[in-house]
C-alpha cells in the first residue's frame, strides 16, 4: 500500500485548490462526524468546489449511466446529494470524483483528496463502515476515468479485500455440518438447495459489495495471472441470495455480471496455472472437448442474460459474450502464430481460427453500434475488452499457418477500416465529454479556461493508442514480413502495472502477458 500511504501523507494536509471547505483529511472526517451528529444543522456547501446543483447532476448521472456497468453499489432514487453527503460521506466523494465531468487538473486534485480522506478514515481512524467499502469499490471500478494507474487499482482492490475481512463479510457462518461440507464445493453445480436459501447474516448491501469486490479482484487477477482470493462457493451463495430478492431492480443484471466473471475464471483455470503453462497447454484445453462444453455453457448464459434482463443491459452482455468467445479461441491464435514451437496443426485449429474471426467481427459490430458516451461509463469489468480484441485481431490477420488464408480473413475483416471507425467513435465521445464539461461548469456560473479545455484526457489517450495500433498494423501489412509479428522475447515482463514511464499495458493474455505487451505498438 506504499502508493496509497504516500498519497495519504501528502494529501491529508493540503487544500488541493478544490473548495474552501477542504483543509485536510483529518478535519474532513471530523467535520463529517459533526454533521452526522447534528441532523438539524444546515447542510454546508458540497466539497471539491462544486455547487449542490452540480452534485445532484453528478449523482443522477451515476444512477442513470454508471450503475448499468457496475450494479454492485447503488443509490436510491429518493436520496439527494445532500442526503448522501450526510449519510455516506465517502461514497459521496467517490461518486463526485468519477461522475463529475471536469478537466483533468481538477479531477487529479479530487483524486488525491479522496484517497487521502479514505486513508485517514480507514487506516488512521480505523472506522468500520460500509460507506468506506462502497466508495472504494466505486473509485476502483472507474479508476481509469480519474487517472488512477493499474498499480494503484491493485492497491485499492486488496485494501478493499482486507477491509471486507475486517467487516466480516467475506464468509458466512455455516448453520450445519452439511452446509459446511457443501461449501467446500465451488461452482453453481455444487450448491445444495439448503445453500440456495437466503442467508440473512449479512445485509443485501453487504453482499452486493462482496460481489463487486469479487468481480474487481477477478479482473485484476486474470490480468496479472493470479487466482482470485475470494471463495467461489461463498460468492455463489451471495449471488443466489440477491437474485431471489426483489429489493432492487438491478438484481438480475448483477447476477449475470457475476456469472460472466465466473465463466472467465473457469476459462483461465482451464488454460492452466501460469507457472505451469506452456504454449500447447491452453490449446489442449480446446482439443479435449472442453472448448465445446464451455461454449455451450456460455451460449446458455448469454441467452438467459439477454432474455431476462432489461434491454439497457442486452448489448453489454452480448459484448461480454463475444469477448469471452475471443478469449476461448486465443490459444489457437497463439499456436498458429508460433509454428516453430512444434505444435502440430490440425483441422480443428483452422475451425478455431475461423470461430475466433467470427467472434471478433461480431464484437466490433456490437461495439460500433453502441452509443459513444458508453466509453466513459464502462467500468473496470469491461473497459479493457475492446483493446484485447483489437490486438488479437491484429495477430490473427497476420498469421501464416498451413491451410489458413490470411488474405481471405483480411477481406472478411478490414481491420484498418474498423480501427479507423473505433478511433472516430472515441473522438465523438471526446467531443460529447467536452460539451458535458462546459454544461457542468455553466451550472455553477463558470466557464472552462482555454488551458482546461486543452488538457489531455483518458479518451484522447485511448484514441491515440487506437491510431498507433492501426498504423503499426498497416506498416506490417506493407512491409517485407507483413505476416509476422515482431519478436517480443527481448522485452522484460518483470515490469509491473501502473508504470507511467514505459506505458506498459497488461490485458491478461496467455504466456504471462507476452502477447499483450503493447510496446511494439507504441503504447
């Protein structure tokens, strides 16, 4: 937790230039306690230099846009920003941080202040409250929108895990030896009817938080070739409890998010432990018939998710479905791209490559038909999917394997055109975000300065990365060795997440992420 502790130390005693009410994290916590103890006291101005109209607009945006992509932390419709500030001061700060359309410089200051406040209440005051865990999940889920790097996200996620242990919500007391025996079985198939009955030890909000933490830890673990530290059987109990509850409209979507995450973890387990993984091990998973069984289970989940959930979630789950299919066939692309490794090609290899191409095309069609504004609203669960699919598409279209026709594949998927459309999609979202920033500032009677309007943002960086990948792919097609990927054997994989200097991005590919080292693309 070095990075977070440094931020706490440096940020807990500075104004940061946002709002006259913030002096240091300690006084913030004390002021919050005073407000909580005086329910009739007049509500002060909101934090971060925002007006209450801006705060309420950010809260509305969070409800309408963000919770679709991460339904594990919600705020009831009848709760105003003032109410949330009094009742859950850290969740209020977290929502303002990720849902307020503000220039980069202000967001960075808000981020430092928010993390300092979290550190003070959680690590110094040692408070035990769900407010802190809910706010932490919100910050971690949309960290990419507020300039928190991947190393810091890992810090936050495991800080959240430790805090969940402290709140005693990571395990449920077992009421009988039979349940204790059944709890050792992981996966939904091992659940008994007794385990499916609602366990009232923890509130639904607490169980939702645990499921959200499970999903975040799963995404991080897959990207870093680790195992999820949370117990799958306990997660299934919580998931079933919430799915049978009628207390929240987000319950069906919440359950299906968890089920898709479980499918991703099942796939990673099938590919083998990272320390024992060889080039042929994941491909053997497909050859042994596991691929067909996995795909059948995935198709059933996708059909249920799009049938039972509100229409607003359909496209999101369809994208997750196609993305998971691309991951399923990734071993075939790896084998075909490394003929020197001695893995014999089979007819089934060509079938897998064609299936992968079909899944990639479907993914891109769905992605480009989604509203541009969704790019900023996506949470950690889905935000890296497009980059993963784009890079695998480039690898697939540059393969030269027996029986594989790269020219026909490139005609079926014109990747240069698709990447150009994705870049335009991102730029359209960037223009919409700029308009939203101007409207948000106008609510408080302010205007954006030229310097603020010219500041870089996450969308601009994403558009640049897409352009660089497009240029790299076109260069490879035009070059003498257009059908070969550059050798990555000389690149050190010891570098960890969040290194701003080298800009490494890790997206959870096979072979300890060698496939997804983006340095060759200029990222």
